[in-house]
């Protein structure tokens, strides 16, 4: 089960941490959609409302007194939107520890917050430190009065920043060399990370291999295919004895054999099916390693609805009569603030629709010349798929630890020519990815605003 996570887009996070510039305590309300089930609790921040100055009876560096007019309007707005609410306040220059006075405030607020919103959860978030180096504490109180500490805050945009508030994940001494580079806390972030990989083939399996050896805590692996003879030539962890076994089960066994503690949640299914896509709901980041367009179209929207980045990986080998004409690779960072695959023209909705047709119907259209042959296997070479997998996993580390410039959101490789380029494109104004109201919708219906394969 995933510990309670609060996910926040970078623009909203910047607004929130600026409160720490005030020398006196500040309070307000953060609203969020929630996913709360047997897989864990993920809260997706939507709106932030700072209490107006006239709502304070007292406001000092170490205390405040706030009238109900400072929080009731924001909580009522959350109720109208179907959201839950956090009471947020700061300890400027102090520490991120709830005081006895804070406990008393929560005791008074949790009942009216949950009653007004009809949400099953009340949240309290405390910020201390400075805008550039915030300290955090958070907790949730449920309708029955039980209290649960917030495990982490995930901040998503050009980067992926994880603030760990309550972690018990073990750090294996096997990773001593990594700890020397990333630090104990950096390794802890990996141990707590929940990563999705969609497509366990030529790029997905080496990405999984690297994540397992990095010490990532949980991998949600999705693929509806089985190992074939050609899979073994490029699929890490598979052998000729695994032919006809589900790829995700082979990966789960491989992780257990490596023995570094990574838990692989094996999902044998197609991402274009609603229940399968929902298995990613508590992930912190997802790698898209699918062939075609339909799966990419799902994850393209998922990144914005779930406030979790998607790293889209593509390798294209073009050849004529057995002669290679070109080898191109692409890594695209999908997250709030970045242009999506539709804005970039990297996914074709018409082809995506064809991919979702019944195979018999699709074959009929192909034979009649109304559709391209989508079932024709594409060329693939293990060295190039492995190379792109390494770049994709490195891109995660670069953005997680600030090891490289975060402003480019796409990397392009001409592997045959040994050239690399980077770019950043702004979202198109009319696209869903540019509309902040489309962010952080979670599992709202219709899910991802898409039509699903049954």
C-alpha cells in the first residue's frame, strides 16, 4: 500500500511556499481531489486560497488567530467542486512540527471541514523554513477521528521533487556506491518511489532492470503480451524457457531473483482498458514504452490528471530490404506546464482510434485499403533500445535530483548520426494540457475524458 501522498503542480507549489516570505504566520486552505482505496491515498492539489488579512484577530511570528471567515468561503467552494480541504499554515523561521496549539486547531476544524465538504478526509499541512528550502509536516484525519501522517509531498512540473515526511522504507547497504553519490536521503527517495512501466519490451524491460538495481521500491508493470522467441533477444530478464509466459510475470520473477527488495506489481492487461489504466493511480512517475498511438494517448492525459510525470520513450528503426536507413530515438517529458504529445504532433488520434478497433474489423479495413497495417512488426535492435532505456532512466534521475537543466522537455537522438538535440514547446492554448482546470482530476468520470475499450 502507498503511504498518503499529496501531489502539487509547480505553479501552485511556488505560490504556497512564497507564504514563507512573510515574517508572521500565514494561514489558508488548499483543496484537492482524492483517491483513497486499498492501494493507498493520493491527494491531488487543485486550488489555494490565502486567508484575507481582515480575517485575522492576531498574527505574529509564532502564532495566529483566524476567524471562520478566513476559511469557510474556501471550504464551501471545495464542497461545490467536490473536493476535500487542507488547513494550511506556516511557522516562519521555525520548525515543521505541529504544536499543541496546532493540535487544538485541528481538533476544532476537522469536523466542520468534513461536514461542509462531505469528504471523508480532513488535511492539515504545515510549512516552515524558507521558500527555497521549505520544511513540511502533514497529517490526515478521517471521519472516524483516526489520524494518519502524510508520507510525502510530490511536486511536479519541469522537475519531480519528493519531500519525504514519514518514510520507513529500508535502504540496502548494497547501494553504498549510490549513497556516496546521491546521499542517504536520495537513496531513500528511490526506495519510496512507486514507478509505472507500460510496455515490458525492448525499452520497458531494460528500464525495469535499471530501476530494480537502483533500488526503486515498487514497479507497476503493465503489458498484455507473452514472451516470444523474438522477445528473448531484447527483453531483459527473459529466457527461452519463458516463451508463452506473460511478460509481467517474468519481470516479477526476475526482480525477486535479483533480490534487492523491489516489489513488482504485475498487471497482465491492456492500458486501453479502464481498470488496467487505474492500476497506475498511485504512481509517482510512469514510463511509456508502448508501440503505437492509443496507449500513448491514455498516458498523455494521465500525466496531467494525476499530477505525475510520464516519460514517453520511442525508438524508430527504418530500413529498406534489410538495409538500415535511420535510427531515431525520442524522450518526451509530460507533466503540468509542458506541452503534451498532441501539442507536439507525436501522437495521431486517428491511428489511436484504429488501434482500439476489434482486430477482425481492423484487419478488414486494412485489406480494403482504408487503414495501414498496424500489426506489421517493426524493426528493433537490442543495443539501441537499451541505449534509449538508459537515457530515459537517467532523465528521471536528472529531474529528481536536479542534475541537469530541467527546462528542455524533449530529447531527440539520431543514433546512426550520433547527434542529439533538445527542445521545449509551449502548450497550445486550446489544448487540455494548457487548461489548469484539467489538471489534478484524478479518477473523475468519465475517466481521463476518454472512450475506453471494453
